[in-house]
């Protein structure tokens, strides 16, 4: 393989990696996961005949969103310790 082709392959890979990293931290991904979590929680709460399922389904969604917000803070703290 010639060097120019190798460099092009590496650049393509780097671009895919950057897109994946951007997706992992995007609000689009977080909101999509939160919406799926909300729908699944509502379905479960309805199946078990829980009262006010639409309100109670907010709890796991809020937990998920709070956990994603705390991750950058925890990462900075962890990096400083190591």
C-alpha cells in the first residue's frame, strides 16, 4: 500500500471516530434515549396498573439525564486524580 493511500485511510478512520465521539455526547442522543426510556417506563407502569404512570415515568428519565450531566464533571475529577 502506498503512503498516500494509507494516509487517506487513516483520515477516513479519524473522521468516523470523531463523528462517533460527537454522537456519544450529543443532546440528540440523550433526548432520544430519554424518550425511549419514558415510553418503556409508561408501558411498564400501565401493565402493572400503577397510578399516574405518565408522571411516575419521569423518574427514570430524570435519573438518566442527571447521570449524563454529571459524567463530564466526574471525568474531569477522575483525570485530575490520575
